[in-house]
DNA sequence: AGCACGCCGACT
DNA sequence: GTCGGCGTGCTC
């Protein structure tokens, strides 16, 4: 007998294992590991992934696989293995790992329907139920649940007159276009045209089109050429003169876009030196991890492009990961321009259907290269020749929910599997990667010179406390204001950067200092100007802005914190003639608006580009000569050991936007902590010194890269319960782990309460703890009951990036 | 996760 | 007595 081991789509501890199913005779040769199937599971039907084909099962009474969802496996052997590896290393469910590797369109949709069991007894149903079934055979349970008839239905189900039917629906819908072509020979068409009555002008035109042009044509195009309606085509189809066919097409998110083909540039000496070891590695089919450390504007992308070119010439495939935020059309153009239709692009801006189509191009081997955000690391290539991770330090490569994987780790896993190089590129590598490069675990490649030998921009650090003392209470320092005027006069462009991360527009009473907090979370509410309301970013709580302070009834309650809107307002006051483009979540939420605004700025239709994080990287505008950072230190005070590193990275990235071409660039950094090394060293473009400095800090505080981290966060409605459970977990881990592990806690999370649930943490710092995952699994099992009762949540993050 | 089964309290 | 509350345990 043929048996399939199936991982079912039920993300729960108890079902996180394989279930065996009998393979019906007709499918014994069809079903393969990695295919999606529908299986009966208890009383319902669920989707599942076949992971193994066996000849027998320990389980005696097997149910049969109900249906097959794929013609060929959606997960190959390698991806199945990656799924198991993720389950093990991130402590997630296997099904969650599988689902993370596939486009959302392949996730099943479940529907529960009610059908009439026996139509002969239909009249026995109450009239109320009968009215539901007027002119239809099935009723969706979802509809019933919304009505008041739930109990009536349950009664009839119990009497056996109605039946529940469980449906598993594939979301994956392929886009089809209607094509029209002749169904008869040319001669027959001519005869038909001659026999047509005089008033059938459109039919005649249509047939004449096919007489001179018998190729299939899309209905849409045909209607345009002939200027007629569907009815005339339909008439000809029903007479058997034409026939309609459906053709599957891909939704092309880059339709209507023309990509100018580019050819390789000549590499500089430095670039040559950097690419050589990568190319050697490609030729030798050897796995190695390269860290390409290159200052902003040093031409890393050209090195990627040429390395990819070599890989594609060898008949292999390539993956390029780019942070979501810099997956701009500019970036995509560079790859599409060089490799044309061999490129698939995967990013969150695409619709589910578009993502699925791009994924299918990869799956069917129609493309050789994928450029995408984090999840593109799971591209189902089978002959990988290189993986490139650009802006290696970006935290968006770490997924913040289950499976909590880091794309870099997956890349290295795949690199070992395919014996191919991994290239991590950055102007500001993570300390983890740079430390590994220093220890020769990764091979370091350095690009110190900017292309065209352009100097890095001059950076001026402005002490905003000093400005305040001198009576300047605006958000622009004297120097920045001066420079703004100067650049405007010269007709040059300016980028103003507002670092909003960890800093929101909170509302405070100026008399008593009372800050409006969320009643369910220990975090300040954010003021949303668009609807004059206060909103909690964690639980969604909303309330109108109060007229007076709830604490002291003062009227002087106002919002603090500088939003882009406020900067824009102030700009219009001090520089009314400046044309400003504001880019933030509000102005870029509509699809394509991001690109539109950038094009506008690029074409010189504005003087100042004002924005948040999203303008920090990847942008390259020749006319930008001034970059202003309004508040450099807003995230320096976050409770995160990477705060200094992130500040340094951001300032370096932003400064890199200035003077990339002929005109020299200037950068002004405004800060309240000008003495902080992350700010001074960023202003001196001194990564090496920053690295040394920060390494000392990390060493003395036992943080990565000297120690690994694992963060356990416990949450519960009752404070006492959270504290005692976290306490128990902490002491249990102390017992299980070695002496050298540092176990901190229990302590309250940086956000101690979210959605009325208290949050406590335990942090584990360690160098080598083979027992850690086993110990953590034991912890999960011990509290399983309370977790499933939904009172307790336990989140375990191995190598966390967010400590909140 | 769902869903059935089963064991207790409060109703016609 | 039975309806329905939720706690418990199973799903090949």
C-alpha cells in the first residue's frame, strides 16, 4: 500500500507532526513529497503538505487523501528540508515554516457550507430554513452565523435533514485572457462573408480581419481594432466561424514600462579586486560567505550585476535580496535593465495574484534571477549559483513573527546546499558580520573609494541645545536655515530627513506634564492630525483629542514630537517660495504614489524632499547637494543595545544621499547629543573606529557578537501571574543551562503592557548552549495548557532584533 | 485550530 | 427532567 505522510494546516502544538494517509490507487504514481493535498482531518477537511511517501504506516485505519492541489510539488526536497530546519531553529510549527516559503495565494481558504441531505425530505424543513435555500443548493455557514437562525440550522443538522460540508479552496487563481481565432478555413470565411446580409457590417469586418490575419488575437485587442462590442464576436462564435480560447497570462506589474537595456560598466581597480574572489567561487562551485564592505556610492551594485552575469552564463540562477524599503523602481530598473525578462520581482507592493505569478515564473524556470524582499530567499530555484543580500545590516531581513527567521541564515543554509557563494553587502555592516569577517569566517571584500573618486560629503554636526540657548526654538538650526536658502538660490535640491522611529507625536499637558497614555497599553497615544484623534499603535485604541487636560483641566494640552506635516508647515513659513515634497506613510500609502513623488523630485519639480526612513536609502539624485537630518538622536535612547549601531547606520545612509555626482555634497546633522560616538563617527565617515568602539561596548555588556541572545516574552492579563511564570521559567532555564550562560530576568518588557496584558521577559545570553532549544521546548510544553486556554502567551525569539 | 464529547448548573 | 455552559482531548 502507498502511504503519504502529511503535515496538516492546523498551526497548533498537538498537530505539529505528520499524519499518515492512504494514497488512492489512481494517484500512486502522481503524488510526490512537496505537493499540497486536501485530507479529511477529524470531521473537516484541511490542506496539507505531503512530506514523505511510504509503503506502510504504524497506524492501522488510514483515511484516504481526498484531492491533490498541485500538478508538480510546490516545495522541492531542499525547501522541505529548510522547513524542518526552520522548525527546529526558530521553534515554530512546521506548517508555519512551509507557509512562510510560499506565496500567500497558495494558502488554503476554508469554507463551511450547509447542504440539504435529502431533497425528497426538503419540504420537512421549516419554512424559515426553506427560504434560505430558495434558488440555491448550498448556504455558506458564514452567512448563517451573521443571522439569527444559527440554532434553527443546528437543529436541522441534528435531525439529519441538513448536512455540513467542509470545503478547501485554493486561492490561487490564474489570470486568463479570452482569445479569438478562426474556427474554419480562409475559403469558408470568404463564403460566409459573401452570404452575410448587408446590415451585418461588424461581423463582416471581423471575419475580414481574420481572412487577412488568421492568427489568434486577444478579444480586448480585437474589439479595439474593429471598434465593436462583444455581441458580434459572440454571434460569430455561435455560428462556428470563430472560436474562443482561454490563454493563461501573468499579471505583469511592470507592464507598460520600458526598461532601457544597460551593458556592464568597466570596473574600477577596487571593484575588480572585490569581484575576483566571488567569480572564482562561482567557477569552483564552492560555498563561501563574502562580506562586501563598500562605502555609499562605491559601486556595489555593479559588482553584484557582473557576478550575477557570470552565474547566469554558467546556466545557474541567482537571488538578490533588497530591503523592502529600497525596493524602489530605481533599484528594479537596474536589474531589469541588465537582465530583461530573466528577472522576477517579489515585494510587498504586489497584489497576491501578482506575487503568485512572479513566483510561478520562478517555479516553472522561466526566469533566472529574482530580486525581492526577505521572503524571496525561498525562491524555488534548483540550481542556485549565487545569493546576494544588499544592505546586509537592515533589520527587515529578520521576520518578526513566526517563523522568526533571518534571511541571512537561510541564505547561508542554501549556499551550503547549492555550493555557491553568498555575498553580504553594506556600507555599514552589522557588528555580527564584520566580526565574522575579521575572524575570517566570512571573506572580507572592501570598496573604500566612491565611484568617480568623488569625496564623501562634508558633515557638520549641530548642537541643538546650543541653538536653544541662543534663543532659536525652531526645528531648523541657524546653519541649516542659511544653507537651505543658499541651495534654493542656486537651484540645487535638498533632502530633509526626519528620524521618527521610536518617536511619535505624543500629547502632553504643558501645565502639569501629563502625557496621554493608552488605557490598555503602557505607551503614549499618537496624535493623528488627519482626523484629530489619538490612536494607540499597539492595540488600535482610539479617542478624540481632549479639549483640556484630564488631570489638571488646563487648556494648554498640545501634541509634541515633530511629524513631517509639522516640518512641512514650518518650512512653508520660513521658506514660502520652496517647493516641498513630503514622503511619509500618509502620502505614499496609495499604490504607485511612492514612485510618482520620487519621479517628481527627480525631474526637479520640487526643491526639497522631506521624509522619514523611506528616503534614507537607494535614492540617487544628481542635483541633491544638501542633506539635513533634523533630529539625529531620536532612536539613540531606545531600550535596545543596537541603538548606537542603528543610529550610525542611518546617519551614514542618509549622508550618502548627498553629492553623488558632479556637485559636491554637504550634510547637516542636528542633534541634542553631539558628543555621542555614533554621531561623531558617522559625521567623520569612520566605520572602522565605530566598529572598534561599539565592539568594546558590546563586549563589556555581553551582547552580540560576543554572545548570542534569546528573548522569552511572557504575557498574561494578571500581573502577578506573569511575574510568577516568568520567574519560574527563568529559574528553570538557570538550572538547565550551563554556568557560562547569563540569564537575565524576570524584568518587565520595554512596553510593559499591551492590550491589557502584562508583559515580562527573560533574556538569555550565551556562547554555546546545545541544550537551549530542548529546554525552551520543555518550557512551552509545561505551559501548554494555559497557552491553549488563551490566557498565556509565550513568545520565544532566538537572535532577536526587536527587544520590545 | 475546530470540533465532539461529557459533565455540571438553571430553566420550561 | 433537558438545555446549554465550558473544560478536555483528539484529529492519521
